[in-house]
């Protein structure tokens, strides 16, 4: 169970696919029709809430495979709640993200761990804030570790160039900014993202786009995390989702659980 929570926690942060920096450097097909960043910006939907009520997660931990069910509820700029349900719809664990804290609850063993977003860097060697996680789940642009809104300000932080699949965006170098890249394909869909840290390469692939509540959205997130020779992967298959509907997220009553001081103490 600890491995499952560990990987799922990281998986929802980095919705990615196995695509190396070598592949990113391919020469563009200049004859191809490519999107405009301005067109992409103006066509971005406004998503105020999302209810991913049925998700199947297929996880591979260096050769060991795990499959589980999950659901995610999101209210923009407020809270993200992930429920892990390995079998028969019974919730075994929960992860709550708000603007300042992360709370991981092991409901089976009656324990919880509360931390801030610095934990993600110490545990996974990647800089992410609440707004980054929100953007990743909603298939939006972001700069790793930086809170930037609105999209008009965000797009100015990227350089752009032609790419065989469309338009390649690279975050502009500034101080200790984490290199973040995106590909917008010929259909004006954001289908690839990557975050490069000194010890970890994470690249992102969104696929199976379809209309839901008049929003063109990916129903498949594939994840590959490269940490030296170690490779872990997760594929999230969305089977049911609704946008901009009434979403109720019940706060977890932590008085029913024992607090532990470290993530490693969470599950024996």
C-alpha cells in the first residue's frame, strides 16, 4: 500500500510519457500546419471545477505492476482531493492538496501525514506548487515551481519554435527557474510537457482527446519518471469526468486519525 500511495501521489503531479530530450530536438517539418500560441491562448477553456469520478491507474514500479481505481475532485484555486480505491469502491487512502498543505490519509491504518510543498522536492526532487498540480490535471500551461496567472502573463515566459508535431514551447531562462517544455499539436491540443531537474527527467503525454461538457480534453495520461537508471511508469485512464458542475469536497476529519511525523511512518 505504501508503494501504491507513493507512486499515485507522484503520478497525479506529473502526467507524463516516456519521451527523451533527444526526441525533443528533432528538426521541424516546415511544411506542416502548426498552431499559433495566440490561437491556443484564446481557445483555452475556463474550467472552474472537475470531477474525475472514475480513473483506472496502471502502475509499473521497475518491473512490478499494480492496478487500482481512483477518483479526483478539483475546485479551482481551492482544493484537489484524490481518493484511492483498490477494490470494490472502498476508499483506502486519500490525498488532499490545498494552497499551502498536502495531507495524505491512510484510512485503513488510521494515520495521516501533513506537510507543505517543499516535501515534493525533498521526496521526488521536483519543484511543484498547488497551481502546477492544478494545471497538470486540467491540461494547462505552467512553469514548474512558480505561481503565474493569468495565461496572458504565462505565455510571455516561453520561447516558441516549430516542431514536427506542432509548436514547441520552452520556458525562458531566469535565475533558478526549472526548465519546463510543452508541445501544442496541429489540433491546438497541449499533448506533451516535460520538467527537467538535475536528478530527475519527467516528460508528459496527454492523449485520447474527446469532447466533455463542450471541452476538448485528454482521457489518457501516461507517466514515465526517469531517475538515473530507475524508471517508473503510470498510465491514468479517465473513464468518467465532468467539468464546471457542482462539486462538493468534504474536508477530512483528521481528529479520527493519528498524525505521524514522516511519510515513511504513514504505512507500516
